[in-house]
């Protein structure tokens, strides 16, 4: 089983739609969780961290369910500029010694 | 605006040739990662360093790949000899002490023909 699994998509949604991505991770020792965004032919960039209590940043909401080892990202009122690949990322401990493990990403296309 | 800098940006080379990719991490960042990205495998960790010491290179094919940090401002990834299956995007990323966020360079787009 892959350490981080995501539905690859693509998700094709109209502007203004709400879309949700899910991600599961296999390592129960995972401590830190993130969503990164990657545009075509660009590097991944941090979108947001995911906190145990859930967190929101504008139109984006991230949630974590430790019992089910599951992370989600919700995008409300989607914009054309949200079209990108969204990468789920976990790391096992809260320290500088551990690399981040990336899912393969979920591709989102927002259509006018 | 601090950035991770990678060279070359694009490289097309013939099978059997040596390829060297270079990375300058963000000043002050002490952990440096090399990732490879392909459509099939996604982002895979090849190697990483902390305070210039290699911590893990188990993701790297040892017979042809080597990674080094000659100094705190330079990390290198070398492939010798290169093969067509090495065609991928190679990302360098860096992280500061006690931080989890990593910052990626723009990547080196390698094609081996």
C-alpha cells in the first residue's frame, strides 16, 4: 500500500462549484499534514497546513481525521485560477529530520 | 524573495552521458532534499541532507546516481551514465531548522534520448 494515496482525478468542475479532495495515509505515526499546489510545469508550493481541529483559509478548508487516517481539502466557489494539481503531504514527526511524503496528486480543472 | 535555485532548467542528453544538476538552497536552510517527479510515480524522494550530512539516500539507484553537498550553499545530483528511464523532473527543496514547510526550486527537466 502506498504511504499516501489520492484520487488522481481529473476533477472537471464549473466555476463557482464546490469540490472536495480526499487523501489517506498509511503511517499512523504521521504527525504533520499539508496540502501543496502544483501548476503545470511548475514546482509544488505550500497551499496550507492541516491542523487537527481543521482550518480554513479563505475559500479553502482542510480537515484531518486521525482515527481514519484521512485528510480532506474543500474548495468553495472555485475559480479558473484554482486549476492545478493538489498534492497531499505527510511527515512522520514534528522535526526537521524527516522528509515529506507526497501523494501523486489530484488534478483539478475549473471550467468557465 | 528567497528562493531555491536549480540549474539546468532543461537538459536533453544522450544515453550514456553524465548529467550534473545543481541546487542552491535558501540561505540559512540546513536540510536539502532531492525529489524526482514522473507521471507514473509522482514525487519520489531520492536523497536528503541535514547540515550537509547525508541522512537518507535509499531512494536513489546507487549504481548510477550520487548526491553530495560540497558546501552549505551547493547540493549536486549526478547521474552517470544516464539512461532514458531517468527522464523526469528533478526537484531540489530546502527547509529551515525545526520547520516542516519545504520550498522547492523550479526543477531540472531532464530528457535522456
